[in-house]
C-alpha cells in the first residue's frame, strides 16, 4: 500500500471545480492507499497583506477557511477512519523539516519556479516575502515528511513536485538515504466551467460552492453563460460553448448525450437546459449540504477529527525527523 500526500490551501469554501478537479480523485486513492490530507494553513500566510488591520482580517479569514475546508472534505466523503486529515500548523515537524531542507536548497532553484518568475515579471518581485520564495521548500517538506510516494496534483503544480524530487535527491547526495522520490499523479484533466464560461474559480467569482443553498444554486444556473448565438429557443445551440451544457456533461453524461442533438437542432431552449441542470445539481449537492449542516452544528466533532488526524500525522512525522536528525548528526 503506497503512502499518498495531498493538501489544499484554505482560501475559501470548496466548489464544484475543486470537487471534480481534485477531491474526487482523492476519495478514490483513499480506498486503495494510505492517504494523508493536510489543510495547508501555513501556506495561506505567504500572501498576507502588510498592514496590521488587513493582516488581522486575513488571519481570521484563514482560520475560518481552514475549518470550512475540513467540513467540506468530510462532507463529500473523506472518511477520517480511513484517511488522516489534519491542520498543517498542528504538526510542528513541518516547520523543522522546512528549515533543514532550506539549508540544502539553492536559491537559484526557487527563483526558477514559475509562480515566482511570474511575480518578478509582473514587477512585484521586490515585494515577495521570504515565505513566498520558500513556498516550494515548505511544500517539499509537507511531502517528504511523510515519505509519500504518490502526490496527486494538477498540471500547474508539476514544477513543485519536480523540485521536491530534486531536494530529496540533493539530501540523499549530502547525507544519505532518508526520503523516497515522490511521483506526481495527475488529476482529472476535465475543466469544470464556471457560470460565466471560464474555468470555475473563486478569483473569477463564477463558482458554485458545495455550501450553496438550493435557491443560490438555482439563481447562479439561471444566470449562467450559454451559447452567444442562441437568441431564441429555436436557434441551434453549440453545447461545447455553453457552460450549462458542459456542467450537465459532467454530472449527467447520459442525459447530456440524449439532449446534445436536440440542442444542436434548436429543439431545446436554454431555460429548459438550465432548469434540468438545477435538478441535477441539487441531487449532487443535497447530501453534501445535509452533512455540512450536521458538522456545522457540532464544531467539537470537526475539531476532534483534526486533532486525531494530527496525532496520527505526528507519529509518522516524528519518525522521519528522527532519521533526518541522525543523518545530519543533530542527535
């Protein structure tokens, strides 16, 4: 049984794009492997505003988002009895390994990471914090601390996984064998469209959240982007250009196939497609919403899950840190 490490930065509640782009694959891995899932709240501080008031507001938001993400993960089926779910900040060994790995990581490796290069290209490189520059080292520490061999990621994170592999190799060269080299496991390549036709994203304000109520979901779908050329119900549609049709393709592939030709022939109106999608999404979201409400009414249960997960995570983390200290002659 392989050990899998996955994590999510708490920037807000989860939406359908998160569910289909990442979380659903984690649930499949949970059934087959030893899964560690961290809510990476330290990572969320790399872009905290500099003013005291905004920094305090951001810190409170991170605390709330951390709790929301944990609730969302449990609500969609992450089973704490079969996976280790925990807050990054509850396992201090992450910080120790981050420090020690930073001693063997050349700065040049960090400045070539695409996210940092993009920041420099935008003219904001001088404002980058040490934490932002060192973000990939902390991410490597998150992975290597549990000696994970599988890391599910999207394509944008592949450079970070390759850097984690390079750091593991460099540590091995300098101090000996401690870490296996993690392998990236690509997640779903499907792009979940937002209600405006772009990729679903919090930053675009086009997301349908797992916590959205029925009325909110209905309002978002009714206002969603459809085929621009379809003015009248009898005009032919182009399902590939319609966010409503593409969402249906994900959640009701059989129904999508049946309606595809009718839509092209102009035998279905956009409103019919939207009303049917509302029903389809309600069937998906209703059980998640019910479980969320149960967890929100019992915050002590959520805290217990995270605390128990931290205990299990620390057990694995301490074993790794002992080996690292021994290799570096720190004990």
